[in-house]
C-alpha cells in the first residue's frame, strides 16, 4: 500500500487535507476507529467521574438545572459587559502596542532615549501581575482626585488591561518585525524611504502577517482576562456568578459563566488554527516554485 | 470526494459523542438512585456513636456533648475557621491584636472562647484556621468544626450548609461622607439616585437590591476593604454594611466618613449571624446548647456590651 505523509498523520478532525480518491475506504475505516476511540476515551472519563461517591453532591452544587436557569439572565447581562470591555480594550491594545514595537525597532543613536523608555515600559509592566495593575489604577488613581481625570472604575479597569496587554503584544509585534529579512528594510531605504517610512510601508505589513496567529492567541487570552476588572466592583459575568454563588452557596452560576466564555473563545481558537494552516499551505506552495 | 470522506469522519465522531452522551444519562440516573447511599452510610454511624455515648455515660443526654463524644475535625481540639484577615470589632481588637483571633478579643473572638469554655474545652484546645469564602461552601469534608465570620443565616444557604442558632442580630447601616447629599437621608426613597456599594456574600447587597432598589445597579466588591477603597476613590457615594462594621469603617478605614443612619424596614428580615457547619454535622446541636446557656446566663449580652456597644444615637432610615 502506498502511503503519503498525509496518511501517516492519521485522522484529523480539524485539518482538512487533500486526499487522493483511492484512499476513500481508508477514510471510512479511519472514521470508525475515531468513533471507537472517542467512545472509549470519553466513556472512561465519564465513568471515572460518575463513579465518585460525591458525584451526586457535586452535581447538585455545580450542575443544577434550576440554579442554571435562575442565574442565567444576570450572568448573561454581565457577559455583555465583558464583550464590550473586550472590544474596546482589544482595539486600543492593537494600536498602542504597534506604536511601542515600532519605536523599539527604530535604529540610530538619536532614537536611543525613546527606545530606552519603551524597553523600560515593557519590562516594568510585564513584571507586574495584571490584577495588581487593575487594583492600583482602579482604586489608586481616582483616589488622587486629580481634576480632569475620570474616576470611573470601568475606565480604569480597561485602561489597566490596555497598559498590561500592550506590553506583551508589543513584543509579539517586535518578533514579527525582526522576522522580516533585513534586505527588505534595506531595499526600502535604498528606494529613498526614510527609516520610519521603510518601517511603515515595508517591514510592518509583512511583520503583521507573520504574527497574526500569535496576536489571535493574545485575543483569546484577553477575552478571559477582562473578567479581572470585577475586583473594582464592575458587575461582569464572573461577578454576577459570584454574587449568585454567595447568595445561594451553589456553584452552577460559575458553570453558566464558563460556558459563555467558552462560546466566545472556541471559535477564535478554531479560526486561529484554520488561519495558521492556510498561511502555511500558501507559503509551501510558493516555496516550491 | 475528499469532502465526503471528511463528513464521514465527522459523522463518526459525532455519533461517538452521542453514544457517550446517551451512555451518560443512565449513569446519571444511576447516580441519583445512589444519592441516598451516602446518607445511609452516614446514618448508621450516628446511632453507633450515640449508643457508644449511651453505654459509657448511662444515657444522660447532656453527655452527648461531652468533649470526648463530640464529632470533631481534630480530636481533642475545637478547630474554628474564620476569615483572613479578621476585622474589628469582630475579632482581633486593638493594634497589637490585629488579625490575631487567638487574642480572644472582639465580639466573635471572645464568643468562641466563651463557647469553648462552656463546652468543656480549655483555651489552648481552641485552634483557629483561615478559610476563603469559597472553601467554606465547596462540597467535601472540612478540616474545621465551624466557621465564624458574620455569616448571615438565609434559607437558601441553609440547604447547603448548617447554621447554629443566631449569635447576633444586626441592622444594616449607610456609610457616606458628611458633605454627600445622602448624609441626611431619612427614607430609602431619598437614596434612589445613589450609587451604592456592598461586599459580596453580605446581606447588605440583598438589602440594597430588594429594599432600597436604587436606579443605579450597586457595585459589588470582594471585601469590605474594597468597598471602602471605592468610596475613597469616589466611585460609590455610599456603602451599606452591618451596623457594628459601619462603626469600624468610620473609625478606621474611611477617614471622614459618617454613619448616615441605620435602616429600619419591615420589608427586610432581621440579619442574623450564625456559625456555619458542614451539612449534617451533629456538632451543631451541642454548640447550640452551649450558645443557649451563654444567652441565658447573660454572657452574650455582656460580650455585646463590651465589644459592640457604641455611644451616640444613630438616626433611622425608614423603608
């Protein structure tokens, strides 16, 4: 039997590949094997969990349908706030971190102080746990009562996320910028572009394409980290679930919140995989020319 | 063609998942039928311990509560759980005693030692452990006998854990700054436009939502400390806490704040604090016996007088 590298990979649910017609029966067999092993693996896990003596109690406390229904409206309402915070923060992060990365990639002694500032910023912020940043900015800055500075907990919570995530995302961008071959920048410069123009029109567009999967990864991460803002009193999905839990001593509301977060993040994760795969295939087909 | 292949594969996996899922439901109902099992295994235990007690003590009911017959997490010691940190006026009163429940200061701190004494423990048999809110209510065995940190007794909670009889009954109070428009509130209607805050797990939050019902959704914080930070930051205009805590807040935590009033409302049940036990722990009845004795001999009143009494009149906000 002739085997192509594709066959050796075995059945893969999420990476569609071209497969010659003659392997059709093998595909059918693969489906059966996949089905059997799925039943065995998931069955074993389920059996193992349900065999616990404490399962009925856990089921009552974590997967109680009545509590699920009762907590759902509040948790869903809170989740809408999560989505809004996420959308605003993500846009600001993408812009701000790109600016940071570009500054850090500037060459020449004249830009030294700027580079130093950015490096200092990134080192400092990446060294502080986000939750502390949220608390310090959310409660600390408004307490200064500076005129003209907003004191909204929502504003400062999102600001803390933007400040923190920008430091990480700037490093992602920088990795992308450094992955673009030096000759690209040089040819840009030789066409008479200034340093900044070469960065803007030659390096960065290629860099962004290289790091889109990494950016999407940060995207998924941020979707969940927006929940940290709840320490400031903001009533997001996690907080609403916690309130329900505190009132009734039942954890089902947490499961409801977890489901919402999952529903939001799984599609992004799948999209990331799909996109990475597409880029890889495109590159490969170019590479063989 | 290759797409048919994929669909076949997907269909196979889906079918497998459905199989697993359907395999779950019988197991589920099996689980519910065995639900009674833990109860039946626990139940025989009780008679044996009590009959044990009966044989050694010739059936005097009071001796069920003798130290050696108690159902304790750590034999020979009373293990009391509380929060971290603990706050005056409940536990650890005085600068050198802050967060030291073993000092026996504060209303709850003194009460624990009085109870232990009443039950026949010596002071060094009392040990404190610290718990977070979630550890308390999570299912599973506990390594402490009871938890005391101003838990309000509610019916819903009682389904999951057991509470002792109330050891303190309080009313809710509004803390705000003297220059706030809400400092002179006399009815809950005056608070309609206030941005209020409360700590999670307190009945104060329920009180805001059910009795005051302000237009703005109240903010909710992990701890009273955070509510106070938000108040200092100007993010909330008032905070609702139980009255004894309100005194501590204005004295120590939020400089310049005042108690605008204590709420008196027929719409709200009185806020009763109880000690929290693992569901089904027989120890609760013995603690209740000791608590009743302390109430009858005036110890409870004396402790309240010593740790919670405050001078001055607090205006009333009616609902």
